C-alpha cells in the first residue's frame, strides 16, 4: 500500500455552442503521465501554490489557475473555479495524487498549448467525447470519463456551473474490484462490493457505484 504522493488540480473549462455546452480536452504525448490520453488542463500542486501555508484545497485551486494558464494560455481567477470533485487513486499504485477537480466558464481568448507537454486540443460536447472514446478515436482515463458523463445532460455552461455550485463536491476514493475479468471495474463509496455495510438498493437490487470498462465500452452504474 502506498501513501499519497501529493496533491494535484484539474480544471474543466466550459463554453457554450449552438448545440450545447462544450468542454476543452488536451491531448498528452504518448510518453509521460496519462500518455496518449485526452485530459482536462491541470497538474500537481507546486510549492508556489502553497504561499502563506494555504490548505490543500486552496493550494489546489491556485495550481488549477496556474496550470490552466501554462497549458492553454487562458487566464482564470481563483474565484472562477467551482469545486466539482476530489479523486483519490487506488492504494496499489506507486504514485498517488489526490486530485481536486474544478469547473469554470472558459474566458475569451485563443488556446496556446505548452510546447512539448501537449499535442493538440479540441472543444467537444461531453457526449461527443464519450462517443469518440467508445469508437476508439479518443483515449480517456476514468476520472475524465466519469466527469464527462456527469456533464452530458446540462443545457448550457451556466446551467452546469449552477448545478455544480449547488452540490457538495464528491470524493471518489477508487478501489478496483476483482472477479469481472476481462472487464476492469472501479468502485466507489456506495457500491455494495466497495463497502460491505452498504445496504442493497430498492427492490433488492445490488447497490452500485462503479465504472465497468470492457475495452472501449465503458458503463457507469449508480443506484443512488
């Protein structure tokens, strides 16, 4: 079992289009962290983000602002970031960053990618990004996929931000489940197999809070 390596931040940038809200996704090089995946802007908390002994959540907010500027050229204020979720990786991996996810309305301006760190960018509706992943055209990692899934039914960027602001940020402390091979299954609090004390859902259905990953056919299951 490994201790947490540190704290990181991810920023989900939203803008409106004629067809509905879009999010900004960035393509990582094949070498390095999340190699080949499309991710939201973000990165780890640096010492400069902890000025004045800022607590972890505040340091993550500062890192989100800084990383967004470094990776995209878009400048945000700390107050623009709305807490969305917190992700904690499984205990059996060597480098574990607790990552705070924030949502924000994208400011005006052109995207200027950080050379060498990013290959490409695209604005997509969340459902379109999930379709690309399913069809093998875009590689996503679990936190990105689940976040896109959560944004799929919002009618506008403002509606998404209002919904997120009204909710308590959820913590996803990830635990892999075994016995479902060849599918990979990740579970979180509220799943019957994650916590033996979780009662079954209504009508005797198993309590579920998991992501089932069968090649590129992924399925989010939640009964509450």
